[in-house]
């Protein structure tokens, strides 16, 4: 069964205040060429960085609407700094993991 994401806020350019408000997923990264949906793990979004490889994610609204498949994961040992290269992922789901940051990497399938 696919994971469905129904909505998010576009906070490209200044995402941290949106993420900190904890009102759902925040889109950012478009200004550097990658679509990232992020939220804090302590707001119930710890699952974002741990979606199983091969799982389907359906975004049902907005400019990211479509079907994606998880192709891998990435973890950084920090919670700030520059956005890493995600190897051509079409969508990245991000949440903190302890003192680091975790990512699920997705490719669009339709």
C-alpha cells in the first residue's frame, strides 16, 4: 500500500521557520535544484527518513503531485549546513535522526 502525502507548505528560500512551526511537511530546496519535503522527527515525522526501499509514495497535490519510489537512503552526522548531492533523486524526504539528519531518496515513476 502506498504512502500518501496530501499537502505541504512551500517555504523555499527560508524553510526553517516553517519546519519549526510543526504544521506539517515543508517543501524546500527547489532554489538549489532538489525537491525536499521535511519536518521534525519530534512532530511525528520520524518516518520520513526511514521509508523502506521500494515503497511507493504518492503526492496528491501541488507541484510535486505524482508517484515516486524509494531508491535509497542517506544520513548526515549534522543537522545544518549545505544541502548534499542526492544523486539525481526527484524527491527527498527529510527528518532529523538523533544529532544527525536522515533522508529517503525517491525517483518519480509517474
